[in-house]
C-alpha cells in the first residue's frame, strides 16, 4: 500500500474520531496550552473541535507513516553482472617544446556579503484590539480609540493610577469603578494563556486581579474553576492543573503596575 494512502487513512480516521471524542491527545493538550476559545462554530461543530481533529490527524498520521516506512522491507535490487570496461591503447605522451608555456591564473576568493536579518515585530496578547476585553463593546471601544486607547496595552497604561483613570473615565463617560474592572481584566493579558474567557472564569471564582491570582493555591483553584464551569458553562473546558500552576507562578513574578 502507498505510504501517502496510509497517512491519509490514519489522518481521516483520527479526525473523525476526535470529532466524537475531543479529549484525545495531543491536540486537546496543545489547544489547552495556547488557550484557544471555542465559541465559534461551523456547521454545528466548534472551531476548536475541528482544529483538535486536524492536529490529531496530522500527529498520528505522521507517527504511523514513519512506522510504516521503517517496517516496510526494502525492495530487492536486481543483480547484474558487472560490465567490463573496454581496453583502449594508451595515447602517446606529448613532446614538450620551447614554445609551450604554462599560465597560471590566481583566483581571488569571493567576498561574502553579510546576511541582513530582518527584525520582525513580536506579537503579544497586549497588542489585541481594545474590544477584546470583555465588557468593552463597539460604543465604548470607539470612545476609547478617540481618547488614544486602541489596544489592551494602551488601557493598562492609561488606567494604571487613580488620577489617570479619573481623567479617562470622564472622557468616555463611564464610572471609574467600571473602568478599573476593565483595567484589571487587561492586566490578566500579561499572563500567557488567560485571555478573555479565562479571565471571566477567574472572576467567577473570586480572582479579580493578578495579585489575587498570585496568592491562590493551584489545587484549590483548579477544583473551584471546575465546579463553577460545570454550573455556569463559561468555557468549553477548564485549564489543566499544570496550566493553573504556571499562571500562579507567572502572576507572582509580574511587577505590579495598577494603583488601587
């Protein structure tokens, strides 16, 4: 059977199985690691479930492909009788003359041109549009943009102190307490993997700030998030225990930038 056909069969099989049982590794773990939200759906199926199936199909397809290649016997090569090279009479040696001269040309080594490395701007969660923060819709988003607050990082800087929040709240016509809540949600974006959905889940568990998160016990917080999500169904699946451990550790290392 062709190796490509084997890969295609395994990919399709794992993709279909994952649509039914979405917890098959490693796709489920990879999606959880990057914290991809699963609200969008295509033909009744979550985009995260489809992506999970594609990842599983590719990974397991490659594994089976490699095993098939290694286990397949090498084709037998036909044995041919070596051909004898024909014998030719030796050519006569040229007689050197006085007019014969040997010219040697010295070749200069080509100079290597330095390779130019193009610097690419690193994208982070703080570069996302201001409307990414839950609670900021198009109306408030437009007012914030007119005030110079366009991305999550802008809000974090513009709302870092009481005086700045008072000025910004007056510009956009919102209560300072509500603006502070948005700023706290923006602060969660500094921790990799939390994003919009998980910040709402943490708030439901009483974790409103990065400082609150740094003081939590990972085991107790994991159990609390699991119970809340079963009741409110805020996210497709809760983050794994190791991810919560990483969040708490990261929260403890971040410099506090928001003045209460």
